[in-house]
C-alpha cells in the first residue's frame, strides 16, 4: 500500500468495508437458516461466518462512530449509563 489517501477517502473506504461486512453477515445468516433442517454442520459453519462478519462490521462501525450506539447491547455499563474514564 504505497498510495497516499486523505482522511475523507480513508473514511469512505472504511464505510464501504463496513457495508460489505453487513451484506456478508446477512447472506451467511440466511444461508445458516436455509441449511438448518438439511445440513446442521453447514448451518453451524455459516452461522460462525456470519458472526465473524458481524465482528468486522462492529469494529469498523466503532472507527466510523466511536462510542456510538451499541446495537448488540454488549456494553458493560448498560443502556443509559455513562462510563467515566
């Protein structure tokens, strides 16, 4: 990576990556649902892949919007509680 990019371009690339991860997460979740009855092992693998894309999406979202909403509710402080650092 020798290409120099400005902050706006970097943010655009991160957002594209985040959006792509969201698309892949949805696709793997759908695949897991469709395989549940016929191929439990395949469904499990698809579910794991969906979780991996979800993790990528959340990490990129934190870069784009630091401290933003916690859609999964995994914040240790809970909703409505301000964390003091």
